[in-house]
């Protein structure tokens, strides 16, 4: 799946010179249509000046094509009008097939899916692909066209809700994203974090067990799992918060009490305070308990998110301590 680049004449030039393009009887409002010699100019080349167009080159005798096309249709339908699919039977359109082969399209080895934008081929792939790979391909095409899948919009909306502590609204947005694309790790991670804040670690753990197996090692999911684990640890620590605070006040070198206090602070949503306590341990004795304070900070960073402002600030301070 690499950007298509060819110095041969463009498809538009070939068809224009041939003079064979006519007005399509198909409405461009339909996002999945059959393509042919007569409507290719309007539906694909002209149509791609408004939204990206995928062309699925197939034939009746091609078994892999019959596996690929339904998956393509599913992903295009989920895009809700942001991308169009034109299915072109190469056996029924031999002249057009020859013209497109002249610009370098490897149509002799189908299935082939080419993405058109602004009248040009910007990307393509060959062979049957899993739905996740097709989704990634379409995401890249939409990005090149300055757009995005609707699932991305819901994920962004969910993040805004989560940042504003609107947990039910966040769960609703992430749920809609997962309905459109159940393999979006960002949506799963956001859903788990929102549920963790709203209903606690037990409810969040139930959701994490529903995550597709191929996503379990994704940073979004491992970070959400770290957040659940820290929340469980924090439940007990919170009940002894005052004890830890008193112990640290009485003996500033009681690193275990300070460590436990950080766990309690984190469970209460006080990230800066949690980081401060652990950084104080690193400052005084970075090797304490096999570098437990540094390791706990790294767990917090993973749980908070690597681009979270609290993570960025605490990581900067940790680096300053370790490399000073």
C-alpha cells in the first residue's frame, strides 16, 4: 500500500483524448456503484474532485475478488458518505482496462483497489486484505484528502468529554466509534478510561476483557489496563491516606509511606501530587526498593497517557533528576 506514482499519461488524459466519457446515469449520491467505460470519467475522475473514490477492479472468475468486495463495501458504508466505491468488472470493460494499464495500474493481477483523489491515483493495494488493513488504507486516503472516518470524529469528541469529566457523554461517543469500527484501540482505551472514572475498576475490567485479542498489546489498551490496576491499588491506599500523610510528615525519609501516599493521590485524581511524591523519592534515593519510585512513575505515565500534560511535565522532571 504505497503512493501511486507514474509518469505515464493520467487516466483523465487518456479518456479525454479517447472522447468516450459520457454523463453517468448513476447518481453520484450513491456511495457504492458499478463502474464502466461510460461513467468512469464522471464517477471516478470528476467525482474524486469532491471526495476520494476507491475503484475495485474485479472479475466473475476471481474468487479473491469476491472475498474482498464485501469487506470494502462494509468499510465504505461505515464512512457515511466520506468516500465512494466504484466496482469495475475488467472483463466487461476491456477498452477501459487497457487504458488504465497504460498508466501503470497492475490490473492484470486482480483484485486491485486504487484510490483516486483530485483525478489522480494516490494509493493502491493488491490482493485480499483483512478489514483492519483496509480500514487503515482508507484512513490514510481520507487523511490525504483532508478528511477522516466518522469513527475518528467520535473518538475526538469522546476525548473532549473525558477531559471535561463528562464520563457518560464520553462513553456514548466512544460507543458510537466502536459501532463504526470495533478495532479502534483509541475508542476501546477511551471507553475503558471513561467507565473506570464513572463506575470503577471492576466495570472497566469487564470491558477490557471484550477487547479484540489483536489489540491487547496496543499502547491504548495496556495504558487502560495500567489505569485499572492503579485504581485497584489506590482503593486501599485511599482508606489509609491520613496515615501515610502523617508518617511522611513525621519522617520525610519514610519512602514506603511516601510511595503509598502517591498511590492514594493518584486514585483521587491528583496526578501532580502523586508525581511529586514519587519524584521526591527518586531525588533522595533513586535506587530505593529496586527503583520502585521510578517504575511506579512509568506506570503512571502509561496509565495517564503519554501525551497527557501531567505525564509530559513529570517525565521532564524525572529526566532532569536521572541525568543531572
